[in-house]
C-alpha cells in the first residue's frame, strides 16, 4: 500500500465507523473509485483497532463506573444490580448476545452471499430511510437511565442485522433505539458502548485469521493506519455526541441515499 492509500482509507474508516453511514460501503467504494487494489485483511484489522481504542478512551469514565458497579458486592454477597451503572453494564452484555449468536450462525453465509455491491447499495439506502423515519416518528423522550434489559435485547437483535454489509452497526442500533422512544444522545451513547464488545470480538477473530494465515505483514502501514483511524474516530465521536441532538438524522439519510446511488453507478 502507498502512503496515500493508508491515509485515505484510515480516515474513511475512522470517520464512518461510528457515524450511521455504513463503513463497509465506504471501504468498498473508495478503493473501487480510486482504482486501488484490496487493502487486505491485516489493514482492515488495524483500522478497527484505532476506533476501538478511541471509543474506550472517550467513554473511559462510563466504562470505569460500569465495571465497578458490575463487580461490586454488597454485604449480602449479591451484585449491585440496582445502580444505573450496573444496569447499563448488563444492558451492554444483553445487547451483545444476539450479534454474537448471529455471527456464529451466519458469518460464512454472509461472507459468501451478501457482499455484492447491489446488496450493499440496497441496505445502505433502505436502512438510511428507516433511520430517519425512526428518529422522526419516535418520541425521543427516554434517557439512557430508562434503558431496560428488554429494550437492550431489542436493540441487540437489531444490531445483528449489521452483519449484512451496508446496514451500519451504529445506524441500525440507533434506529431501534429511536423506535423505542429514546433521545438522540441516549441512542448514540448506547450504540457506542455496544460497539466495544462487538469490535473487540470481530477484530480478535480477524486477527486470529491473520495470525494463522502465514501472510507477510507491513507493520508500519498497520501502525500508521491504526493511529490515523483512531484519532479521526475520537474526533468523530466527540463531534457526534455534541451535536447529534441538533443535526438530526436527515443529513445522514440523504448522504446514505447518495452513497447508495454512487455504489450502483460505480460498481453495479
């Protein structure tokens, strides 16, 4: 890979990993439009490590509080399940289970059958419209403190759909949260917290494949890709959390429709 490819693809991944616009669609479209060869599994793993570090750093106080509350023991020897931090930790766990089960059951089928440009264009457009509709029609008055295990499970089931390229993990989880009446900040915060175990698991699986594949690795490219994608992802999270309630979902819907059209024109 050239330095231009490393920088551009790392920026693309860092910006789109947490925005509801489908990072997979961008990573497929960018090399195709620019005439670049596939970046390879090693680089894909690297540009996921950066955003993972970014979301952990951004939500470090939340994660610390959740972890402490989850493992805290009362004098009766029972977990502190009543605190909002402990409940949020349980919600993240419950919300992660569906995508884990779906990944085990359908990963090979999705990789073999659902990665065509036509499918990615369709999911990018359809789920973009659903995101906008859910945000527009949802009540938007529930806070993250009102998140229940049942709601977390529903959002988690929706997250499993993100295994299909073009869906957007953050987009589909926020769509489900909006449909359940959560506010934009609450939907975004839970979506980002849910991303941590998902990216960790998926990245670990891909890293294992890489380690057992016997391929040569350009470590400098991987380190630079990870650093760039992580830095961009951190700034993206910070911007999105600050302005999500003001900008709404209409710009992301319009962008996704334009992206879908571009994929069709360029690749289908």
